[in-house]
C-alpha cells in the first residue's frame, strides 16, 4: 500500500495569492497524478507525470502548473488564485510495473474567497 | 474517446438491503475496470478491479463482473451496512499498450445507508 501525503488538508485564501499544494509519496512510484474534484463529486485529471522531469497536462484545462524534480514530490502551484479555483484537489500515484491500481492521497480542500 | 457512464445518485437504502450500482463503458479495445470508494473527508480507495472479460472482482462483500458483451461492470453487495455509506466511482484504464495509462472516471454515485 502506498503512503501518500497531501498538505495542507484545508486552505482558505484570498484572491490573487500564490499557493502551492504539496504531494509526496514514500513508495518510489514513477507515475503521479493531480485530479480536481467538483463539489458535485466528478473527478477531472489536470496534470500527470510518468517520472522525474516529466509533466503533462490532463484532460481538463487548468491554470495551475506542476513540477517533478524528485520522484517523491509532485507539487501543484497556482500563481494567482481565483474563486473559480475553489475545489478539492486529489493527488495519486501508480507503480510503473505490475499493478494498474492508483493510490490516492487524502486531498486538499481549497477555498478561494 | 473512452467514457464511463454510471448510475446517477444519490442512492438511499436501508441496512441489509441489496445494492446494485450500474456502470457501463465505451472504449476502443479491452480496458481494465475498477470500482473506487471515497469515504467522507478522504481520498479514493480501490475497492475492486477486473482486468479481462468474465473476471469477477470482489472485496468487503462487494462484487463486480467484467461483461464484455454488455460493456458493463455493475457493483453489487448482498447486504449493505451503515459503514458502506460513501461515494462510489466506476473507472477504466486502457493500459500502456494503448499509450493511455490514465484512469477515466464515472461521475460517482453517493450511497447512504439508513439504520
């Protein structure tokens, strides 16, 4: 079982602020993902990475950016937060070999005022 | 493109009732199929999966059978408990052979079990 940590768990911030949501994992998984979850529950893939220095945009266009400098970390940054960014953000990992299961972190609930 | 259509909720049942949550998919090729569960305030957890036609995934009393002929992966449980209250997501993955290892999720079904 993968250990995935997301910080902060909850964040309330004003419009225009720069924020970084942290995601870290201890299992050495190559693949990592960021999902945005609507209040209505639907999940949208916004970024993914298949290894160090690899990042790709997902199916849903997002104003956020990501980086993958180390295998363990996959932070997501919003340069200027807006109320439309209010959502739950879920990070997930997947091993390159064998299982196709994704393991999810507990999520960060972001509210932009 | 690939898609998953999931039974709309919310679904409310009494404890010990029989549960079915319908899931059908559209995909080119033969995807792996998953059910994930999200308990309140948490991330998603894998509940069960099936990787080829006629496979049955099972866990915690839940079952789902991969039906290629009907492109379905319905989730069932014979007797639900209050602790099963959660949001359930059906998902598919085409796999690395198709250059698409990303999960495609359904919209989620909120299940509430009443004592």
